């Protein structure tokens, strides 16, 4: 079974449209899910949420989704320096002001976690656990340099066993590794990559009797359109530069 996972769209409609078109063109996907952070940093929060709803793509709540839905005091983002902290507050205030009540209701309805049995619940098989940051907090940054001990501790939080997959996002940096037969997959980011590659990213998990394989996919999209829309709004131009440089600007 081939399952596409995407995360951290962050209101970037051109990136989402390109990724969905790429998925449609593949013709080999059995299911598609999102791992949250649908809004923030770009000027299409309502449009992104509406498109996912129109396509019937289920998923989980990212920190930006749950905080925007509840009007929390901040977005739960990590700040690299005082300027990044300032920009994050500007983005969050803009998102709260420009996200419709209907969109906020949709964000509030997203579950914290989804547990899937891709091969069916009628037989013993792998479980795919979907969440945004970690199994306990959607604000937690699970980076690739975390120890095997930490990974197994997180696996224990959901009762994962060998052959299972824990999939998440939040850091905007894709990676995959296996510890004692349990797979850990970060999907990267559709709308706001941070690895120096401006292309949108998603992952396809191939899950079957032969085990688990993760295919990381990058998709060219109209970055210029997204950057121009940011600059035409009252969002900071720094968010446009971020898209243009893959987070290295």
C-alpha cells in the first residue's frame, strides 16, 4: 500500500496545488494524509484549508492549527533569535486576523493523532501513527539528531512495535531511520522548507508484507507567485525570501 504524507503547508497555496497535482499524476497512491500546520506565514489560510476539505484529505492538528483555532497567545513555534521571534508573532497575529471563523472551526476539529492499519484490522500487521510534532505535544521539535533511546521512548508512548511507523513533521526537515525495526519518518514541508531546497516536499510510504520503504519527493512549484503574494500583503518580506531560498535566506 502506498500512502502519501505531507506536512507544514503553511498557507502556501501554490505549493499545495503543485503537490496535489504531482500526487494525481503518479497514479500509484492508495491514500493521502496531512500532518498539520496548514496555516501561518503565507496569505492563503482559508484557501489551503478549503482545498484539503474539498479533496477529502484527512489529517492531524499542527501547533499552528490548534493555536489559531483556539486563539492561543502564540503559535508554539521555536525561535532561533530575537528577530525570528518577532517575525513569528507578526505571522501569528496576521493569521488570526485573516483566517475565517469557518476555517478556524475546521482547524479545531482536527484530531491530535491518527492511528492507521494500512493492511486492515482483521489481521496482525503494521500500524502507522500520524501526529505533528511528537506523540505527546504538537509543539515538540523531533530532530534527526535525537538518540535511539529517545526514539524508542516516543515509540513507547504509542505502543509501537517492530514494523510500525511513526510519521510527523514540524521541523520542516525530512528524514527517515529505523530503530529496532520501528520506523521514524519526518515528512519535511510542503510550503516552507528549511533545508535549502525551495521545492515543496512530501513522502510516500510503501507498506506491505515486504516491510516499509520511504520515498522522499520534491516538487517544483511557482515560488515566484507565492513570494509576490507575500510581498503584496502586509506580511513581512522575510517570509518571501524564506521561500525563495529554501529557508537559508
